[in-house]
């Protein structure tokens, strides 16, 4: 009951009426007992009405603690409930009913306050759960039918009006609207959506009227996946948290031994009881989980999905940040600037064959080639037997011929990305594409350096001239070009200057994302495998949030260490004061809870970190 639930997700709605009024009711019997302390119970002159009222107070607030302790021992879990239980029982055996009642009330009330402060750390996470509506309007044969969202199925047609929240992930079939995607990306500026655009559950329809096809519903929708990942992240412990858990198991036997020694040397049961009370390591146990949940919740509020506290913790001491280029440092929206046919081939044929192979590809270069064909009004069919060689290119059969689009061996100083189009093994021409760095990239690099992270590098599968051009424009001096997935992985695993963070977005980034101390993926256009592999996802693709992540990580780590030190100091001083007779059981309970609330409040303050 007290401190056993240091896993914060088990806390329900706090200060529920039955809990709060039960504590207050039990505590209110204490002052009433004063008025009847001299009134003897009929037939039992040695027992007063006041004593009976104090025993009832202990039963209301103290028995649940003792029961939790018994259940914990039955499960072979030794925790702080045992210490308080022994103290309460000692008060009863010693006839100190007043102290037993007050200690019980203070400990339970303190636990409620701790839970309330701890729960506030999860406010950002709880807000994610609340954004999705419970009902949806479904178009059934031209009639509008209101259904529970849980009853909506993939393929259903939903009607969304201005001011409503979109209940599922889907594709707009008719209409046009502006959508507030703040719940997903953290950006409050509405994004215009029309026919064919994807919309996400939990986002708001600002204006207009649209019909959408339900593509992903319930837990499979984007917001559902985010909630599942965040809740799973709460279960993961930071390295600091693991250290706390390792030593916390020794607290109870040590404190019991100290209480026994106190009694042996002083023969004062009150001092021993006080040692048991102040020795409860509640604040020690809460130091890490509350800080972690507050940090994860704060990140979620800004559209950053953190899959575990330890990944955020790893960023704090990081000495290097390595980046993919296309779609990470750059916008990921390149355009074809030149088509160069050779050996009798013409521009139209080169683009047609290349687009046939790239149709359906999620790679930014492939999408750009398909857009070029569409802008030229070139008709093309989808190739067959398509094979993707991550980091090298893609191939398929068109009109019975093998068409390959591969990284060009031709090098120039244009800064363009060049791919060769090979027909049946022979080069038929090349396509030059150009991508622009993200507007926030240069500022992000400058701020990372200002935070002491000087080892910045680009690891890209692109050609040297293109990588060099982008690196220069964003202020990165070191870069590696022509890197395949296994070579990217080798750059990460061979890093010896400390911990390294890798930021990427594509399939070819997955091994590096997994191997890095923390892997960060771009969320808007990132490949599914990259999103699943990464430890952190930037749902809004904003590189300028990386310095914020570093600050958040360092603040979380700093507060965890401070709280552990503070908890240890409070317990140490309180135990000495209790054994010396400077604290009574009542003041020991007050000291214990004040310390716990202070630690939890410091941890919860992380949610106010400015971006």
C-alpha cells in the first residue's frame, strides 16, 4: 500500500471518494477520542471509550497496511509495508494507541498525496488516451449511423464534420478539410487535407466536411500504437532505476536490524518504532519511475515518442550524433533535375521504365521518379519480380526486360544524387535528383554543439558529391558516403568515444538504429521497420527537437540522481535522529512523508521542461 506500487501505471484515479473519506474518517476519530479518554467502557473499567476509538482509527487506516504487508510476504516480496506494519503492531502491543492511530493516518494520507503528485506526471500521457472519441458516424447505404468506435471496421465509410475529432486512421474519399495534428506531431498549425490524403485518429477536423475510409482502427491506429508504446515504456526501468531496485531489497532487513539494535542498546520501544517508520525507502523507490514517466509524458506532449526511459537516459552522456542524409537531414522530397540518356535511349523511355520499377516504392528517390513520369504524362505499368537491394538500388522486369535503378558510379561536383538506369545489364542513362536540407537542420547542429556534442557526422548511401554538399550546408564536417546498411552498422558498433545516437528514417537505417545507444527515427515519412526498430520517434520530423531531447534527458538524469541522494540523506539523518530519541513516531511519520512528497514533486517538475 505504501511504496509497493512504485510502478506508477497501477495508480487509478486518485483521491477517489471511498479512499479519501475513509482516511479522513479514520483520522477524525483521533480528536474525538480525546473527549472520551476518561470515559470507561461499560463492564471494562480498564478500557476507555477513547482507547476504543483509537483502535477503530488504527483498524481503518492501519489494517490495510498490515494486510498489504501480509500479502507481500505471502508472495515473498519484502517491501516498506512490512516496516510500517511492525511499527503499528509495536504501538499496539506497547499500549501506545494514540501514536499508532496518528502514524497510520499520516502514512496513508501521505501515500495518497504521493500518488496524486506522481499521477500528475502522467498528465501528458493520459491526455493521449482522452483524445479519441468514443463514437463515430458511419455512412451505411447513404444513412448516417452512430456507432461505438470499437465497432467500426476497416473499410467502413465515416463522416467527419468541422469541430469533430477523427476516430480512426483513414483516407479521405470526398471533401477537403484542415486537420489539427497536434496530438500526433505536437504541431498545432492545421494541415490541409483533400481526396487521397491520410488522416489519423485523435486529430481534429478544423473545418470542412469529409468522408473517409477507415484503414486502421482501435489499437492498430496511429494514436493507439502510440499509447501502447508509451504505456510499455513506463514499464521499462532506467539504469538508475535498476540500481535502486538492486539495493532496495536490502532496506527492510537492514532497517529491522537497526530497530532491533536500537531497542537492545536503549531499551526504548518508541525509538525502535520511529526507526522503522523513518526507514521506509518510499522516496528512494519513487525517485526513478516518477522522473521517467514525467520525462516520457513531456516528450509525448511535443510529439516525441519515447519507447523506454533508458533510451532517453542514454542521450544524456552521448558524445556523438550520427545522421542518415536523405529524409533525415534533408526534406526527403527530392525532385528530378536532369535525365541523361545514352546509347540511343530517349528521356521518355528512361523515365517510363524507371517509374515502372519505382511505382510503389517508399524511397524518396523512387517517389520523385514516379512524380516526374506523372508530370510528363507518361503512362507506365508496374514492373514484375521487383527486388530491393537496401543501400544499392531496386530492379524489376518491364516488357520482358530487366530494369535496374542503382547508385551511379559517375561522380561530378554538381552535388546532385545520380542514379543509373540499366536495361538488361547495360547502362541506358542516368537520372539526377536534388534534395534540400531541412530548414531546422543547421540550427539543430549549432545547438547540439552548444550543448557539448561536437562529434556530428552523416552516414549516407548517397554519392560523395551529394553528401558533401548537404554536409557543408548544415555545418557538419565529417561524413561517410556510399555506405551500405552493414557499413553503417560498422560505423556505429566501432564507435569508441562514448555513447552514440543515430538518427535515420529508412529500411537501410534499421541495423544502425538498433545498434546505437539510442536510435531515433523520423516519424512522418519513416519506413515501418525504422519506426519499429528505433527507440525514439520524432512524430513531426523536427530535427530542432534533438537539442530539447538532450536537455530533457540530462534534466531527467540529474533529477533522478538528486532524488536518490536526497532520499538517502533524509533516511540516514532521520534514522540517527530516531535512534537518538530526537524524533517521536508521529514526527517520524511526518518527516518520512514530507521527504517522499519532496522527492516526487521534484520528479514531477520535469513535465514543465521548456522546448
